[in-house]
């Protein structure tokens, strides 16, 4: 991953927050003062004068939006304002559902290709199949017209109970098929994968902490325990956070009664503690938590709780360092302020919020880029903590540090050779994903018949050489070539594994994808070594 793409990833990553819901302040609590020296009166007068006297016409709503943003930008990096549209988009993954037709899709040559219909969802119920191409929505063409993904999603989504007319092209059928789909509530999963990775060892990967994460997590736990799970690898890599309550519920499953999970405290928010109730199903057995530089907020709460209570060992790289708690402040028009109201602290008393300068969002966003430059992601020796940030775990009294993320017990350096430059360029040009989608589209029925179960596929399927040759030939046309035989060998190795994982994803789901890809994931491999 290059530094530019890293910076962009961090910028997109910043809005992932710890959400805590507390009662909104009343007018009396806010101490609203409109006296002559009041800042509020000054702000009101400024808005009125601009609206009435400014030389050009203005949009008052935008003026107020910009004023709110200006105030928040001078605070911490996580206090933000979002419009009604942005708020809706932000909340959907956390709320665990949205209203739509229920298909996983990808765009192939300006055409919407259905990867999988959501099981028992509205599209599956009317007969839409994996591999179908949706070419028109309510008689408006969406194929071959270079319509953006966002615009297509806008047309497919809508209030539950409303109907949408779809025209579908299906392989082997000459005429277009017409379906009337009644939109419904579509669940959004926050758990990417759950399976037995080794005998008696379960693996669960949580992508974020939404409203339904705990319920999803316990379903996975029950299933894995029925398959003989005794120990667990909890993968929180790239988990950007979410709801505080969901994180506390998950951590609770590992801890003994009365164990502190996390506490929060702010200028106007007194200390609030979250304690384990002792009813968790995972209080025995080994636990390894996997993290990296994009593990943040609610995911750091779980990580810090298990590390501080000596309930689990942490494997990977130092986490993001997001220890600020936001409260949503909604407005009547659907817009919202997400305002930082407190810090959260791990059981040992660590505040793991990394340092920041108020109003300097750019420097904060470039923190991980600096970690690249300073060599921290490649060597644990590059990380230096001051003694004033030294804390001890609560049972074994091991030394841990605050002041910027959770430092793992077992450091795993970033392997820059894992994805060689040729592979990264093939992926960036969408050559790999497009070749995969075309292959599955043509061979879906054949693959289903030959490999009726994922286990059969995992053990016996080999990516055809002609598919690899096709990818490399398209790369050659784009002037993407390995510099030497060594890079070519590494490219082919990861390409074959990636293609097999993508095919498994399209035939089954994301869990099967990770089950294949994890066999070359350095952090997962290190966790298995530690376990055994």
C-alpha cells in the first residue's frame, strides 16, 4: 500500500466514531443567554445582517451549515456536522439495516451484475438469481449509460413497502425478464467471517460495531461452540468502531462478574463505568485479539478491556488511538452534530486517544502516514512511550501504555512484499475483480455442480491457468509488468489465492473468502503460532 492511498484511507476512516446515547440537554441545562454580551446574540445578529444586507443572494441554510462546521472544525477531529443525506448514509451501517431490494451487486462494464440475492430477501422471493444483470429500473435504463453506483443505489432503494419494476437479462434466456420487487428492510451484517480455523479454535471477524453486532456475534459463538470451539481468535483488524454499547456487550462475554470493561469521563459528563455481569459464555479458553493501525474506537474498547483484564492477548500492530466519545445531536431537518463529550478509559486507567492539535485535522489524518515514514509499522522498536504513560494490567501486572492506541502483546510487522507492485496495479485497474466476475458468471452452474460444498471447493479447486493468463495478458496491455522473475513469482502466488477467494465469495459468502485468504495473513498466522 502506498502512502497516498494510506492517507486517503485514513481520511475516509475518520468519521467512524464511538457513539453513546445520553439525554439531550434542556434549555435550563444549556444556560442559554441572549444578553448583550452573549456569544449567541452576536452569532444571531451576524446571521441576520448577512441574510438581509449582503450584496448577493445567499442560501441561509447553507450559511448556517457552514457556520456550524466552522465551529466544530476548531475543536477535536471527531466532532463533526453532517447534512441529512450524510447522516442517513452514516447511520445505515450502524443501525444494521436499510430499505431496498436485497441484492449484493457489482458493476461490470456499466452493467449491474447480481453477485448474490440476500437470503429470503425481496429479490430472492420473486426469483432473481446470482448472475442476473439488472438493466433497467422502472423503465429507466441503468446499463450502458455510465450511471454512477450512487445513482443506481438511489433508484433501487426506497421506503419499505414500495414497489420497483426491474428488467433483467439472464444468461441462456433471449428475452428480458421482468420482476416486480416490493422493497423491504434489508439487514446489514457487521460480522465478515466465522468458522473453525483449526481443531477447537474458532475465528470471528467483526468489521464494525452496529446495533445488531452482539446478536450476530452470539449466533456465531453458539455455532462455533457446537462445532467444538474451545479457544477463539477475535479479528478486529480494520474495525473502525461504532456503538459503545455493542462493544461493551461483546467484551462482557469474556469477563468475570464485576470486571470493569471501560469508563468514560468528560467536563460535563461524570465518570460512568461499564461492568461485566458475569453471565458471559466465553469466560474460559484462550482468546487472541487481532488488531492493526486501522482498529479504532469501539474496537479499541474491546481490545483494551481484554488486555487490561489479562483475559486475552493482543496480536498485530498499534491501533489507531481514538479515545473520544461522541453524542449525536440531531436537528429537525435530519442533519446532525456528532459532538465529543468525553474520553473513554480502559480498565487500567489508560486514555488511548492519540495526541492532536485542535483545528488541525490534516496533521491528525496523516498520523498513520507518519507511522509509515518513521518505520513503526515495520519494527516495534520504533515505538517509544514515555514513563508517565505506563500502566499495569489488573491481574498479571504486565506493563501497558496509554497515549496513543493499544500496543499489541505480539507485534507483527507490515509485510510490504506480501502484495507486490504488479499485483497492486492489477487490482487498482480492476483487472482482477472484472476477470473474476466474468469467470464466475460463465461457470457458475458448472462450479456449483462440481463443488456442492465449500469444503470440496477449498480442498480441490485450483484456479485455471487460462484465467491467470487472461489477467496477466490484460495487465500487459495496460503496461503492467513485473520487473523480474522474483516479482512475477510472488505476483502469481498471491493472484491465485486471491482469485480462489473471490470465486468462493461469489459462490458462497464473505466468510468463505476470509477462510481462504487468512492462510496467508501474517497476523492470523502469528496468532495461530501463539495459540499453539
